[in-house]
C-alpha cells in the first residue's frame, strides 16, 4: 500500500474571464437590409403590392442609418458600463 498523496500530472492554468464574441452592429444591419430587399422583391414578383423603387431605397437607407446610429450608441454605452477595453483608446490612470 502506498501512503503518499496522489499528485496532479499537470498544472492548471489560472482561470481567465471568458469574453463572449458579439456580432457587430454593421453586420447585423447589412444582413437585415439584404433580407428586406429579398422579401420586397418576392412580394413585388408575386404581384401582391406594386412598389416604387425610389421610395423603397429611401426607406431602407433611413432605416439602416437609424439602426447603425442606435446600435453604435448602445454598443458605446455597454462598453462604457463594462469598463474600458484595450482598444477603446482610454488612457490608463497609472500611466503618467
């Protein structure tokens, strides 16, 4: 019988906080634009609605612009709440 304590065969690395990957606002907005255009093309080809291309493009541009501005503001606010990240350009208070 052995009286020694079992040892670990490897050392575990210190746990670091897991940072989840987030979708970029621009990617989501462009995806929604493509889906909206596809849906509008399908609807117009089925003959359910007659669409004026100029108005459709104006509406999509207004919606996309608003989504990008709002998404950017929400992203900036959540970044501010989490603290500054290394790529945010914040100055380190310990650096003089």
